[in-house]
C-alpha cells in the first residue's frame, strides 16, 4: 500500500540500521537464503477468463495453489490465480541496479499482480535490510513502478482475448515481503529473532536513531504468527516478514490475495465516486419534461446505473468467493489477520454504502421517468377532452 513520502526537511539523522529499535539491538541473525518480494498490483480489466488466459500464455504458467498439508483443509481457493513467468529483469533500488525474477499473477476479477523477487546477499544481517525497506516504503520508486506497469500492460496486451472490458487505471497497490528460508548457523527460533532483530523497524522502514515507542513496536508485532518455533510471519500494512524454513510460499500468496482484494475495492470505490458525481451533475442539469421524454435522458441514466449495480454485485460475489475459510488452522488465522490489518471490512462497507446510494439514485430516476410519462399522459387526455368538447360545439 502506498504511503506518502516524508518531507525532506523532517528527515531524521541516520545511523547503523542494526540499532534502529534501540541501542542494545543488534542486526539480528545473518540470512543464508532469502529474498525481497516486491509487489505492484494493477486493475487491468473487469474480469479475466483464466482458462483462456492459460492457453494464450506464451511463457511458463501455472495455477497458484496452496502447498502445505493443512492448507487444503483450512482454505479453499475457488478460482486460483494464474501465474506467468516473465523472466529476469533489472530493477533500480537504492541507487543501484539489481537483478530480479519477474512473474505476473492474474486474478479472475481483473487484477494483475507483478512480483519481483530480489535475492538477498548471503551473510546479510536482517537489520541491514532496514534501509532497503525505507527505500521501498518511504520514498518514491518511479523506475520500479514504471517497470511493473509496463510488465502489466505487456501481459494484458498478450492476453487481451481473455480480458473482459480491459482498461488502464492509474491507481495501483504496493506491498513487499522479506522472505527468509534459512539463516547462517542453522534454524533460528521466532522468539530469538524477535528479541535480536529490528523487526518492527524493518516493517516500518524506519532508520531513525531514536528508538521506536513501545506502543508502535507492539502494534507492528501484534500480528505475528508461528506454527513451528522456527517459522514466523509478521504482517503489517505495507510489508511483511516471513521466515519459512520449508520454503513453502503459502503465506506470501495469501498476502497477495488480500492485497488484490484491497486493490479491487479501491478501484470500485473510485469508480462509484466518479459515477455518483456524474449522475448528480446530470440530474442538476434539469430540463423540461418534454426534453427528458424525447431525449430519453432518465432512461439512459437508469440503464447505466443498473449496469453499474450489476457489475458491483458480480464484483462483490467474486471477492467473497475468492477465498473460503473452512477451518480454524494456522493459515486461516494468518489470512484473517491480513484481512483485518488491511481493513478490508471497512473498505467493503464503504463500497456497499455507495452502492446503496447508486441504487437509490436509480430508483429516483426511474420514479422521475414514470412521473414524466404520467404527466404527459394526463396532458394528452386533457387535450383530447378539450378537442371533443370543441368539436361537439362546432
């Protein structure tokens, strides 16, 4: 999720990132096998026929599925997204060019997620990634965003026959995951990792020498989960730390699903705002009843709002059916925490409230059209009676 950059004049002094959470904090365990997964999500169409898209894809592709034994009994993906490999790309991060493995995930409700996997150099302390997190969270990344948008357009153009009403929306959603498979010296317990590494600073991208407040630190770490003592998932609004010695990618995949859900709600929230303003402008423009009758103004407006309501209903149904929780297991709790952390309930409530407003406007325009027709019929009846009276007198 995008955050406004800090004002230049307010930038704090910097020091060793390993001390970002306090003078007694070290850089934490050194990473032996890890990556930074950078996500940029775009809304490219109203819907995607994933089956047809899979046949059209030229690169290696597969349907995303949860891999752990418990996943199938805890969560159900109704329409698993399609993953397409895009090969290696060069990305600009912290003023240097890095190689990244690129892929695209297509969701049936029209979202294209571009994922860039940047390897972490073996031997890097976890705390040494804080400046990189700051570059991703607190500063603009125009080159990275442009590359991701170009890749999304490339995928959308290649799969255009599978897209329903393709479009180019300027908005996007951002997220990144620090994904660690192994530490030097063997497995590290979650308890030790939280005690020794600046996890809160890493997820906030905060390199200030001033210690984070205890309240802020606890808020960041409040959504932490461990199944085994050597794995850990800490979920925040813009980022997450996932330590998974098994190498399973279920947690990042679920976080990507929740982020795609958020993007779609943001897209329709903006669409409803624009549509409501346009409807109000048309209604305020006024005009005579005869103008409305012969130009079919109300009828066109009613058809447009009805189509929008149908589209919204379909979108809400797709999002609600994207992931079904069928058990109270570890991954289900992780996904529910992401939904809560991303405030998806609040966004959905906002969209539904605006949907009700559009429905009310639709009813009002329908009533106005009926009133116009009724008034015209009354006028015709009066004219006919007057004609008959005049004809009888003559």
